[in-house]
C-alpha cells in the first residue's frame, strides 16, 4: 500500500460499515460479545458493525478469512485462545498470532463442565467414578477438534485417569443443544451458554476452570477443578483483531473506538446479563497475553499428550 493511498484511506475512515468475522456459530460467547458491540457502534465509531458468522474448523475458517482480508480497517474479527492453539498443532495457511494484530481484549472468562440435570452424578467425583467403571461410554462435547473446550476435556480425562469419547461440534451452542437433547452426557462450555439452563434446572454444572469460584450467584456453589484436586486452571478470552499491516492511523482509531464501546456502562451491563465480565486490555497488553498463552498452551498440550493425540486423530 503506497503512502498516498494510506493517507487517502485514513482521512475519511470509517466511511462505511465495519464487518466483524465470528469464527463460530451463533449463540456462544464469541458471537454474543460482538453482537453487544453493535448497539453503540455508531455512537463511538461513526459506522455500524456487521457481525458475520463463519463457523467450522475449530475457528480456522473464520480466522483464515480474517488473516487474508484487506488490512483497511473494514474487516476485523473475534479472537480467542483457540487462535493461539491452532498453529501449535500443525502449520496452516496462516500463523494467526503473527498474521493478525490485536485491537482489544474484551472479556476473560473460565469454562465450566456441565451435564444434564437428569444424570445421576451430583458432583465431579460421581462422574469420574462412573467413567472409571464404564470406560468410553460417556460422551463429552466440545467446539471442534483442537478447540479450547476439547483441550480442557482432554486435560480433565488425562488428569482423572478416565476414558471418554470426545465429540466435536461447530460451536458451543451446538454442543449445548446436543447435551440438552441427550446425545452427549457432558460439555465444556461457557457461563454465557449455561447460565439460563442452570437457572431453569435443566443442567448441572460440576466444576469451573477458574482459580477461584465465580462471583455470579447462579454459579456460586460450583467448585473449581483446583479445589477438587485437579490442576486445571485456564481461562478463555475474547478479543478483536485485524489483519497485519493496517495503516497506523486506522488501527489507532479502531482501537480507540472499540475501547469507548467496551468501557461504556451500557456494554458492561450487556455482558453481565449474559454472565460475562468486561476485562479490557489495549493492543500492547493483548499482544503480551498472546505471547504468554502461547507459551503456557504449548507446554500443556505436550505434557498431557494432547498434541500427539490430535495429530494422530488428524491423520
């Protein structure tokens, strides 16, 4: 991009709607968070945001499209911990942490292990004992091969020394639908997806991956894996990123506008209504988070044998 073209682009940016690519199906945290951004986008960015779902491939389909988009500020995308995970398994079309640049982190949140309410397991120990007596019988859903929920499922079964069947779906809302329909017996997913079902009593939540119990009263009685003796402490997060080589002025305007939306009390309330908290990080802080998670996850998938297992399953 020439210098004159950059100046011409940035002077009037943005002069049309901005597309947000969501790499999952509708309904999960990756989808709900940007849809809440839409409400005040005109006020803070001067143009509307248009959310487009591109599910599949544990996020790869959406992130490939984002990484390959023109870096003009009119295509941004939702990122999360799976964006760090995918390149650790095998080289793909893009190495996302280097092909993309962060704009903001919006939220950080743990995952929960949920089961149907009519299952006989009242706690995690009951589930582990049953799985030990019935190897391979229990099906645990996730958001796709190599996704963060899949990694957590593999960590859980590895740590507990049990054998289950890990079943991939396009996204968290799909795996929750399968749980409610009785097609699987457990699922690693988010507070946002489980909250209303837990309130209605259609599911039980056996454990949470955070370092301490959740503040939300609906989840207050749910123990952490750590307090139950399992070293599973990992949080997911949702941010927004853009293709590399975006003009500096465009990047700055986007980051400032998105920050204004995120710290708006109206947005904070919108997230709290779906069981999430605003955990804002700026571009530099987000970049550091990407590097830290890359190091942590690389270690986890090797030490637990997940990397070898995924490579074998992908053959």
